C-alpha cells in the first residue's frame, strides 16, 4: 500500500516518487478526450498533442480516456485498447513522451450509459442505431438524460465479468506499450461511477443497494488491474468525489471508497467531481474548486491525491502542493491553451530546479 510521506515540504517543482517511478515535477496533463481516433487507434494528432505538452515540461502525461471495449467508448472516435492492434500506436506515443522526460500514463475507461454519443462539436447527443450508435450498459435501465436519452441495458453478472476482463486485458496491453502510470476512470458518470452512485444504481443484487455493494464493481476491477500491473508502477483511480446533487454520492463516501482502494494497492486518488446527472445543484465551479475535495480525501484516507479543475496560475498550483491539499496537480484546458505551461511556471516561481526546455528550444525559452 502507498501511504503519505511523513516528513516533506514539497513545492510544485519537487520530484514526486511513487513506487519505482519519479516525476520530475508535480505537474501533469489531465486526460482529455480528443475524439480523433479511427477504430480506437492513436495517430499523428495524439503524438503531436501529447508530445508538445511533454516537451513543454510536464512531469506526467496521461493519455485520454481509452475504451477497454468498443461499446465502452463515449463516441465512435474515442481512443481504445481492446485489441493488440492498439499497442504499437500507443507505444509510439509513449516512446516520444519518455524522450522528452515525461512519464507516460493512460486512463482506462468504460463510458457505460454515457456511451454511443456524437462528438462534442457534432452536438454530443445520443446516436441512434441508424447513425452508428450502439447498445449501452449501466447498473440499471436509467438514462443519463438531457442530450443523452438512450436507456442502457442493465448489466447481467456475465456482462460485469466481461467488462472486468476487458479492463484487465487492456492493462496488460498498456504495459506492453510502455505505459508507466495507470489510471482507472471511475468518475464523471461513466460506468463505474454510475454503479457507486445511488443516483444511477437501483439494483437489488450484490452490486446495488448498500454502499459496500455499490462500490463492489470499482473495488473488484481495481483489484484485477492491480494484479496485472507491476508493483513498481503507480496505479491510480479517478473518482467523482461528490455528485453535487442531494441524495447522491458524497465526499464522505469517497473517503470510504479511497480507503478500500488503498487496501487493493491503489497509490493515488485523482479527485474530480460531478457529471453523473445533467444538473448539479451545488456545483461551485471556480479556481481550485476541487482542491478541498483532494485535501479531504488525502487526509481522511491517508492516501496521495491529485487535484484537477480550474488550475491556471503557477502560484495557485504551487499553493495546492505546499498546503498539502494534493501531491500532484493535473491541468486540462489551461495546458491546451499553453503547452509550455510548466516551463512558464518554473520561470514565474523563480525555481532554479524547475524543468528545463528541450535543447532545441533552449535559446528561445529560458
């Protein structure tokens, strides 16, 4: 099990060692879907998009939510890792990320009832069968709603075993491709989140009802993945730490689940929130709004955390680390706007030990 260090005073540019992997700083690229794959295969877009952020100084690059089976994709253009054909395109990206000094990670995912959708710039709505849509799966026959009205089929026990095996097999393929940081996507209303949240789960069997039953799929899947993943590589889980909806999943629930995941060998919780319902009644979107969630999970479960969401400024990110709210910050949209954010942050914080630009850029970026 991975526990919090006892005597450290880290900052944004302190190295972070988890198991046998060391990040050069506490800055990572959050996994962000590009909706640019054909049949799940990574391509030149992914190489350039991800490679630019590695060259820009990030210590960790997490490749986007990657479907473990075709029906687990959000859209037909999602990345995938459900066959051996996907290994070499992924390996190509991993090789380049390592050459730039970044650790290559990947987020393995199943979209559940939010699958079979159009790409965001095509409306993001549920696709009909005639439009190339497919049957979706969920804990119960409850649609997400709004632009995603497709009703999922309630999963049988056989379905559950099939999906769990898909996660395990994708883990093995990720390792073969050279991935060194593995994340299980259990957030944002996708399959695992829909099981542990009472908003989507009305089952009456071993995977529904009580807290222990609702988290069972996440815990069992994490166990299978950890068994297939080397102990010297970090294994993390992204949670939606609250649904922001009365009667839904809570921060206290997340602390309880984090403790169970730690016992399964999970090294870090990537703390996000929401998106299991079209409307979130108390969603407090704003700068560092999820930092208190990461801090509460870190202290309550005694487990490392990553913080995501509206992190844009170098001093803001540094404060999250220095204040002990998280061990790692993951940037999404801000790093889309500025691939060299980490290099810029090192200059702004006047950190002489900060990350260095590639030699090809050294004369222009100081």
